[in-house]
């Protein structure tokens, strides 16, 4: 039964991919995509240089943020953990914007800088939340405080140096408008490396769920593993932030939904979350850019509308 559910999630990701390609101001059919129907030059250019790279970016961002959220929820023992909510995305954004201010079109430099920012934010959250161990509620409260502080820093930079950052509003809410093959090239290496490392760590994540004492008894170096996993989550979140901005709640909604459908075994949960995240972000972006056409709604607004009630539901459930 779980295999069937996993295959359905995979099918949803495939359907989302094609829905993104065929929907827009210019009609493109599935037959034209597969080359079984004639396609004019305008349609070809739109498909190859606008919709396809944008859809690939949406898929990679969905995978990255979903896996990052799944890791953080396991490592921090907090079902409310999400790169955006606890401040990791804000740390990545602050350092990324700072580099953008200095180097202008920073390109490939932004992700390493954002990774440093994300890891710094994660470290600060651990320090603030630590008091005779880690408790989930302290993590979320420390994360909200860190996120607010770093968000204020981002806003200050955008105000003082608004002439150096184009599309700042879209970046703040998270959006996929005008994403091109260059963005795919920036994101793809980090997505591949981060996804591969995450899948390799699935068994360690399962062991962590047993508790620190049991994990240590099974020979797991808990602190080292937790640090490495946090670094992987930070890398995945940082690369996504650099390309689409502060897109929130994907890392909160998707892992929980995947856990409800597939169970808590990370060997199947992680691939399921990856495919589900790709489907959710791609479908949300398709909906956001077509519902008010020709005006485009940033996908971050739609995700916030879905994610905020979900977060409040989980918060009441946990407390």
C-alpha cells in the first residue's frame, strides 16, 4: 500500500511538470511538447527559454526546501521546524544580499555566502535554545526571534541600498518570475549534492528518532551527525533562497504531509517528500501565475496563505 502511495506522489510530480509547461498566456499542448504536433517558433521559444527553466527551478526549489525541512524537524526534534520559520532562510538571505550589494551580479558567489549565513543562524538558534538539552518549544521561540532579527537586517539593507537590488519585493516574498537557465545552472549542483547526501543519511535520521541516549548506545556519534545534517539542511535552504528568495512554509507543509501518507521511515519519507515538494511548488507556481493573468502573483504569497493556517494548527496541536 505504501508503494502505491509513493507512486501516486511521483505521478503527481509528473502531472505538475506538464501542467506548468502547457499553462500560460500562450497555449501549448502536450502533443506539441512531445513533438507529435506542429509548434511555431514563438511557442518553441516560450517553451524552451521561459516555461521549461522556470519549471525546473520550481522542482529543484521544492525538493531542496522539503528535504531541508524534513532534516530540521528530525535533528531539532521539532515538528514546527522549517528553514523559513526558524530563521535559517533569513540568515541565508542576509548574507546573500550583502554579497549582492558588494559584487552586484554575484551569480555563483551567492550560494556559498548564503550557506555561511544559514549555518550561522542555525548555530545561533542552537545556542539560544540550549538549556540542559534541546526542547522543541525553545527551538521554535529562538528561531522566531532570530528570524525577526535577521529579517530586520534584510529590510534595512534593501532600504539603504535599494538602487543596487532589483526586484527586491519579489525576492522578499519568494517568486519564480523570469527564472532562466542561468538559475538552473546555479541551483542544480547544490540540489544534486544535497539530495544525495540527504538520502545517504536516511538511516541516521531514523536512529535519531529513537532519542539521543539510544542513538549513542547504537554507536551513533549524535553531535557530529546532527552538525553534518544541519549543514546539509542549511545548504539546501541557502541554494533555494539565492534563486527564489524567502519562499516560506514549503519545508513545514510537505514533510508533514509526506509523513502522514508514507509513515516515519526516512528511507521512504525523504524521496516522498522530495517528489511531493516538487509537485506542490510547481502546481502552486502554475496556479499563482495563471489565476490573475496577465498579472502574476508571487508563489510565496500563495504558500504563505496555505502555510500560516497549517502552522497555527500544528502549534495548537503541539502545545
